[in-house]
C-alpha cells in the first residue's frame, strides 16, 4: 500500500470536529437506542422509522431525497439516496453507502448505525458544493441475513439498477461497522492468511477490496495517509477470503464496479458484534470522527470540490 500509516498520539479534535462528533453520537443514539433493532422480519416498524429518520436528516442537510422501493416478504423496503450532480463534462459517479438494518435482537450501534451516522455527516459536509464527478450518498436496506449476498439485498437491487441504466460508477465506498478502536495488544484478529501482514492491535481503520478493486484501495489509502493523522491499513484480497466481501460493496462487485469497504473490521475486532451489547456506549466517538474527517478529504480527492458561486 502507498505511503506509511500514521503512528503516534491522535491530535485533539478541533471545535468544528467536536460538533461533528456530537452530531454523530446523537445520530447513533437515535438509531440504536431510541429506534433500536431494525429489520423486516421482527422489527419492521423500526426499520421504517430508521428510513424516515435518514430521509429527514438528508432533507435537513438541503437535499432532495429519492426512495427506491421494492417488495420483500410482502413488505415494502427502501433504499434512500441523495445526489450532488457533477459538471456536464463527465458522467462519472462516486457512491458512498451504508446499511441501516440490523440482525435480530441487536440494536446495531456499530453495525451499522456508525456507518449511517458517518454517511449523514459526510452528506452534510458536501451539501451545496460544486464538484466534478457526481456524488451519491445512499442508505441501503436488508444487508444483514437472511438477505446477505442475495438478490434481495438493498445494495444489490440498487447496483443492478445502476447497471441497467449503464451508469458509470468509478468508485463505491461502503461504510461498514466503523466505530470501535483499541490500543490493546492482540485486540485485532484476521482470517487466514491475512494476519501475517497486519498489526495485532485494533487501532486502525481498514480499507478492503477484492483484487479487481485494488486500484481504488490504493488510491483511497494513499489519499487518507497523505492527509490524516490516524492509523490505516489497506488490502486487496481475493473475494473468497472470509470477511472481504461482507458488506454492500459486494453487490457492486457483482455488477462489475470498483468498490471497497471502510471498516473497523467488525467481528475480527469488535467484541459485541451481532449481539444485544452492540450499544452506543461502545463506540469510540473521537476515533470515529477522525475517520470521518479523513473520508471527507478522500472524497474531495475522488470527486473534486469547490464552492458554488
């Protein structure tokens, strides 16, 4: 991977970053504490409440919101998207996505209210900006089992539509379980044989892709490391390795698009993965804010940005 990962104490948050941190925490508490478990089978009303909250948040940030609806098990599900159009000289699109559903009996603070809160924070930052490539922020439904890696996954429904429309997706970033970090030795685990190449303490954010998305992995890691004082690791691995395809980026691979996952590595680090203990008090909010600030700068590089006149 290009450039060196950051090592050393994290810089203190600025006043602006503290405001972003507080908003992220508020959004995670809204999703995981007030709404709680969100899925079509056991908690459909909560799933709909989460969709409504995300839509309102996008609207308050100044966006016109679109819902992509489809039927699963006799119930209507929604992907929720907003877009900032690029200039007329290019039809290239960058997508940032995060799923808002949870597994059974899990409030889903880290998996994946952390990703949704980051999505909303980034959308707020880019609202009203003039950009070269079009930028979409999408909240996906039905990422978790039993829909995981199936045609009923919200991201698969969405990616298939992109393909049918012949859209030019040049990068898809899936924000997946990104809120937990630890300095403890041996707090980080890996699927074989990945552990031979990476550190044993889970204090870093990971950028993960399959082999065909390796160029995007390297581009994102290079941008992040050049601009951000926060540990990062990247890897492009065969998609069959456990965990490499475990999020919404998988659906975009299936449609032939370059796509990566931004993650704290979930079950390979997070002790409360897919459990009732995945609650907002487990989230490392300062760390998550540094990651969001880094992703903001990465997106600036990916889409090109300037102020509207």
